[in-house]
């Protein structure tokens, strides 16, 4: 049992969460770690582009869809 706890302690220390002060707000921590993280920024921009293109297409079809069918 002790080796399992030691392994978990090593994992927590390696993940960088062991020595962090937990005085920041959860939403601020989420944005800095998940949204504006340089490793994830490209994928997040791609997702934002895809969602906005989909929303734009829905808006376009709602607004001008009647003209497309005539």
C-alpha cells in the first residue's frame, strides 16, 4: 500500500500541482491552464472557428434560406 501512495505522490509532484498555491479562482485557473495554454491554443482556435462557422451557417440559412429555395 505504501508504494502506491508513493507513486501517487510522485505523479502529483510531476504534474506540477503539488506546490501550487490554491489562492486563485477556479475560473481564472481554468482559463490559464486550458484555454490560453500555448500548447492548446491552436486547437482551441480551431474549435472556436468551427463553432462560429456553424453558427454563421445556421444564421445565414435562417435569414436567406427562403431565397435559396425559390
